[in-house]
């Protein structure tokens, strides 16, 4: 961590006056409308090389602080590195748990003693975990500092915890891990000389309370686990920790495929887990894997269609099976019992299924970010999403998933937005995907409202008794500091409040007199200001 801090300090404080003057010149060119990359290339440094974007951000901040330049959000947005990371409205920070035994014996999972099960040390997100020896505080702090140094706002953070099966870790470790993540978001380092174990003595409720008004507020907390780990008791524990979204490896919805790949659970486990998560208001992300042992492209097409009957995930990750030398599947391949799909077969398959994804679902990934040097045979392209999009354009088809329709950084004209209520049945719940859509069918914001029926699973949590459930509220636009405004940004047109009012009206019309919302720690204030009260594990409201 010290190395990263030193690098950040050097980039902001050890720039020579010549470089600063050059950076000022480049900023002025960009302000006038010139392309960022072309401008940087037009002004090489003496001795070789070029200025980088983090230097430009540093000089911009320095000049604004010294009143040498007026604050210009549009200029900062243009020079920011990878603005797509925060255009969905939140900034994601990924952390990795320590290596720990996983209950699964899946033949496709890589095994590396240095890493949690299924992760490799040279995967981009996993490298940070290994670099910081899986310390949660160090991982979160370094990532926040890194994002800040290149101009990303970090006041609204979705914390994504990866690393095998979260539910298999000891609960005292889970609680300590999350508290240390919150310490990092709360800017609460340990007093000099105290050990990290001291953090375990601070009550979780304390760090949660601090975060409600902290500069880096947690607006989403995501863990990953297995379907056979989901029980009412586990869901209560996850809410105690502050979890709002759960990723699960469904992998396949064919019992035979699950069995021969030694997945360790059946399809009914996934169905039951999905229904329980929905009844408890969690956002649901399912992982689906084409090209498992025993599958064919045609059987995968049939399998994918099963996702939208009963399961109906809010988000999916498509992770094509990749043949890795340190997975048991490698032995099957050596014996001629397994053949990986070619890149062309994968592109054809995904281009076929992507247009069938319902408008309420978001496709987060279409391939895992495993470096190609680890892949023994089969597809090695990590740009598969772009390849699939190109193929769909060639065919004249398109995907209408949430990700493909997000308004992102485009201006929003509130008066032109159309309200849409997409209703679908998901097991024993009637789901309403209520959204505001632009004239060109882009999503400006949405709310997920779940209306459980009498057959919905019982969670045992009193906050949810006879309540309609708000599982997600999301309004798009560049993630901005709390209280800041940006002309035309969807996040600042009152869409969230309007969506809540619409959800209340739908719940009322369906006979519900109570509403519960699965609030992240940092969004509690938002709901409290809109008439919700604190319950035990949820925020609740009596409907008029």
C-alpha cells in the first residue's frame, strides 16, 4: 500500500514546473474541444514520453484549489480515465477475501493455493487482493485513492466482495472483514500501534452508523455464495452485515450437467435459493456457464431459456467455461472427454441468446477476465462482449437488457421521459420493473418492486410481514458528489422520488398497506427523508 501512496504523491507533488506548464497548456487545449488523447500526443515530454491523465487530473485540482482556474465539471469528465466505471451512477470497489476451503468440488474451477477458490493471481481484480495480502482495509483504501487520483468521484461506493463462497467463511471473519472495509470508507485508520484485531472489538453497528453520513458512503454491498448455502438464517445474517445483493453460481439449470461437473447442488437448490432471496428483498445475480462438460451449443441455448422461468435474475454474468491447466477438467480434456468451444462458436451462441434477455435484467459480464496465457485451448479473447455486439450489428439484432439501455452520461430531459411498468411473474412473486425511459428507449432510472403472494417462502423477518418490497432503486448518470448537480444528469431530476411514489401507488392498488426497502447503509438517509422508518433489518413505511 505504501508503494501506491508514494506513486500517488509523486504524481501530484513531484511534477516539475515545466511539466506543470505543459499540463496547463494541454488542459486549455482540451477545454477548447480538442481530443484528449490526440492533445496529449501533441505535447511530448523532454526526454521522451507523454503526460498521463492522472497528472492532468492532479494539475486541474491544484489549479482549481489555487483559484487559477474555475471549476469545470465537463473538463474533468473529459480527462477522467475510464469514465464508464462511474457512468452507471455508482463507483464499484472490489475486494478479495483470503484463501479458504470451499465446499464445492467443481471440475472446472482453477485451484491455486495462493488464492481463494476459482481465482487466479494474475486476474486484474484478484491481483490487488494478493498485493495487499487480502487485507480488507488496505484494499479499499488503495482503490479509493487510485480512483480519486484519476478524477472519479468516490462518495457513493458499491462494495463488491469476491473470493470463493462467502458463506463458508467463519462468521467472525466475515464480520471483521466488513468492519474493516467500512473503516476504510469511513476514513477511520487504527490508532498508531494498535493491531488490526483491535478493529474486531468495534461493534459493526458503530461503523454502519458512521457510514450513514461519511464522505464515502456505501450504496450497495455484494457477496458471492452458492445456492445450497441460502437459508432464512443465512439471509438474516447477511442483512446484519449490510448485504443488499447476492451473486450465486447457478452455472447450469440441468441436473445432469450439474452432477457430472461435480457442482454439489441441484437445480431445485437454485430455485429455492432464488425464491428466498427475492422474498427477503435482495437483488439477485446469477452466474451461467456455457460449454460445461456434457453441454453442446444447442443444449446451452435451451438451458439459457430456463433462466426466465421462475428464476428471473435481476442481473446475470455469462462465464463461458475456460479450460485451465490447474482445474480437474484438464484431465478430462487430456483423455479426449471434453472439447472447448471455439471463439466463433461462442460468439454465435451468445449473439443468439443475448437478444432474448428480458428488459428487466442486466448483463454484467459475458466472459471472465482471465488472462489468455492461462487458457489451454478454446477461446482466449477477453473482448468477447465487443465481438458479440459486432456480430449482432451484422445480423441486425439488438439486446434490450438494462446495461444496453442505460442512459449513462447523456443529458436527460425530464419532461420527455415516459413511465413504463413491466410486470412479470417470478416464482411466487409478482415483479414490477418500473422505469423512466427516454424517447430513444434509454433507461434514466428504475425501481424493482416485488409483491409476494401467499406461496412466497417465509423469511422469519418481521420487517417483511405482509409488506411489498423495494429491492432496488437506481437512477443513472455520472456518479457525482453528494449535493452536487450536473445539468441534465438523471440523478438530479427527482426521478428517485417519483419512482418511489409510483411503487407506493402500485403496492396500494394491489392491497398492500406496508412497504419495506432493503437499504444499503449509505442510502438509509435517503429513505428516512421520504417517510420510511427504521425497522430491525430493513426500512419500513405504512402506506396511506
